[in-house]
């Protein structure tokens, strides 16, 4: 008897130790999944990521943002104001690690992983089943919608975690007939975080606060009112900021919404209904996702089919057996309310603005999982020990295992797709800014480097951020106002398409580097080696008949299939720059009228790169049968076709005007 008494605590300790070990292993595996290929996938750093990271770096260094404001509540950037929660978290991390893309992306990955684990914890507490919690956590970890959000150093990457923490606090409170004193500040703080973490929270936070009315009872009314009062107090800084900076927090929304002072209420209501339905379109959820390649990799949906099936069945179970419970009324309300901020904007299915939706959807999977895991329930009229009851339980288990297998397979497919297609997105994230823009500018050893953006563009922040990563002091850069002109002799990094009265030094997607005369700075070039003269050309617009002298724009896809980078900028006069040209040939292949037009490369094309160009051609003035030939040319050096590259040809009949 005494031996058994001593053995039971020992077994209990061993069980707890194994449980803790399993939890630690699961957390490590989850973080490995979310940290895979960080920071190289996505490649580069998006301009908004750079803005957030640079302001976090500035706060970590001096307590002031890029504009010199001390400890701001909201961060001014690009005419908009970014939210504080993520930036201050990142500033604290940079204080320990110094500025880096790795640290910023790992913070987002950690926040995404924690959101999934908190959802799993919530499901465990709701169902009292660790198996259900494990399935919910696995689903959240593998859901593309949540995973892709965690890959960017954006404010929104913290939102799933904040939403999950709010739900955890609300579940804890709702389990009691009367909320405790501690529940009030916990819920108010969670609502405050929902409001201050991401821009949709300025509407969604108050909507969720209104939803607490479901918990109004005679015994609990005072606690709900206290929570509302505490939340209102948390909103006071936001209200003060808005009054001191009119339009600061609504300017971005006014640009994105279809509801304007000129539109009618009926038109706004119709627009809201259309966008709301577009945002809850299952085809978007399961097949296409958002069309913005920055936020979603093409080729997959944003929800896993198993997750949606479980949530749909969970909603049925809630309606049948729990629809009078305040908790489930709130969850259904919150799921519907989470679509409202996105439905007020012109975009169809803006994935990031809908980020709270998959969090609430995962809560609805809990009732379905609890039902599938419940071995004690049998069909009506059947005793638990009956053969039919045993078969019913085995069918439920088989269904659960099939759903979990589907979830894992679809999640694995998305992971494969996400990592396979990563290199395709380099241009979206300015992946070559340092090598092709900043490095050529710094290599001149000129100081200061002027940063100029025409109205509506804000590329300057990439120079500040990537300069900080390279150890370049911000004082070396001088940002020009949109109406200012750089002084004579200046070295400029600009987001202009082109420059007048300048000497171009480098060109990249969205950026040029140039010097203002008088200057001794100039680009240098050299003939490309033979192996560089390999191009792939395609065009859907090749004409077969034109009028004499007729002009037509051709869309052409150019691919560098050689082994050397093609320069977009050459020496003065364009020598050694690589361009796309056309020429007209006679039927026998001899030149008819020679070269016609040229289209420049938008950036230095590295091996494997593809660029879309528009080439303006002009038909010969003399009617007849011609061959239109398109070829890549290194100006002043060679046509690629003459070095064995395949050109693009089309027979064209030129008729009189």
C-alpha cells in the first residue's frame, strides 16, 4: 500500500515531465516551420517593412522616430500613420540585436507561431481535450492566411496573436457567472491592443467591445460596463491624437473606401454588400486567395479545406445546441464583424485587412472536434455498449483521422509551393536595392547622397534602412522635398522614371541613380561576352497586317537565358546598354528599312530574369510583304541574333493607307 502511495506521485511527475517535453518539442517544431528560410523568403524587404524597421531602429537608438518626434503614439510614414504595438516590440528587439532583416522577420514568425499555439490552448480549455487543442494549433500553423501574414515585418503580423489573447481572456471570463475583478482590466487591455496594433482595429476593436453586450446579465452587467469604461479610457490617447492631428488616422481609409461625401447611402449600402460577399467567397478561401503577390503566393487558397469543413460543422453544432450561450453568440458575431473593415474598402478580398477572420473561424472548429473525439455519445436510441454505438464511434474517429490527414497534406503542399515560388517575388520586395541602387551610389564616395521622390512615391526610406544595415550614418543622406531640385554636381537616388539634364549612373525597378551636371561621374560599360547574348522573346501582339506608316505598341516578354547580367545603363549616348529593338526585313531576309524603334531594359537583367517591355513599331511607308524581326541588342556592340540568339519574327503584310 505504501509502495503504491509513493509510486503514484512519481508516475505523476514522470507524466508531467513527458508532457512538458512534448510541449517544448511541439513549440520547437512550430518555430522551425515559421522560421524556415527567414529572412530570405520573401526575398528582399518591402518598402513598408523598411519604414517600420527603420522607425523601430530610430526608437531603439534615440527614442525618436525618423522625423525626430520623441516616443510617438503613431508613426508618420508616406502620408499615413503606422500603429505603435509592433514598432515598439521591434524597437525592443533591435535594442538587443541591432537592426537586421533577420531579427524583424523572426519577430513576425514568433508572433505568428504564438498565435497558433494560443488558439490551440484556447481549444484545449474549451473542449478539455489536448487532442482537439493539438488539431486546432496544427491547423492554425498550416493555414496559409496566417502563415503568410507572419512572413512579413508588418504591424498585421501581431494581430492574430492579439486576437487570440483577447478570445482566451474572454473565454476565461465567460466560464464564470460573474466576471472577476481581474477579468475587467484583462479584457480592456486586450481590446486596447486590438485597437492600437493594426488599422482595422480602430473599427474592429469597438465592434468587439459592443459584442460584449451578449454577456450582459443581472449579475454580470456591472463588470461589462466596467470593461467598457476601462476600454474607453484606453482609447483616450487615440482620441487626443486624432484631435491634434485631424485626418491623420482616417486619411488612408478615405483613399481606400468607396463611401465618399458625394456617394448616396443606397450606393454605399450596395457597395458594402457587394464587397462583403466578395470577402466571404469560398472560392477565394479555398482556391485563389488574394491577387496581390506581396501578400499571397499564387496557386493555392488561403484556408485549408479540412479547417473550413470543421468550422462549418462546428457552426451547425453551435446552432443546434449552444445558440443561446453568450460565448457562442459572441463568436458568431465576431466572425461576421471581422469582415466589416475590409468590406468598407474598394479591394476585393484584401487578405491582410481580413486577418482576424481565420482566427475566429478556428474557434468554431472546437465543437466539431469535441464531437468527433467524444467516445461516450451514441446515436439516438442506441445504448453505449451496442455494436452500432461502437461502429458509430469508430466512424467518428475515422472521419477525424481523414480530416487531419487532409489538413496535413494540404498544409504540406502549400509549404512546398510557398518555398518553391519564393524567388519569383524578388522584384516586389526590392530585393536588389542594396546591390543595384545603394552600392553604386555609395561607390562614388560622394557625400551627401540626395534622395528625391516625386509626389506619391516614398523610396527614400529604403536608402535610410539599407544604409543603416550597411553602417552608413543617416546624416550622409539628404532628403529633398518634392518641389526641390538637387543642386549642380549632386548625386541623387530617385524614384523618378527618368531625369532631365542628368547623367544616369544606374537603373533598377522603381529607382534610378544619377548625377547632376557639371559632374565627373559617369557610367562605364564594356562589350558583353559571347555567352551573354542569349535571349528568349515572346509577344502576344505580333501583327500580321498593318497600314503603311502605321504605329503599333507591342507587349514583349524578354528573358535573359545567358550567363551574364545585361546592363540597363551604358556610357554617355547609351553605348553598351542592352535594349530591345525591331527591324523590317524583306522576304529574303535582307534589311528593308533597317532599325526602327528601341525599348530600354527597366533594370539590369540577371540570368533568368524576365522583363515586360512595350515596343513602339512603325510599319514601312512602302506597301509590300515584310518580315518584322525583334531582337535584343547591346548598343554599339552587337545584335544578339548575330551571335546565335533566337530572334522573334512575324510575316507582315503592309497595305496602302
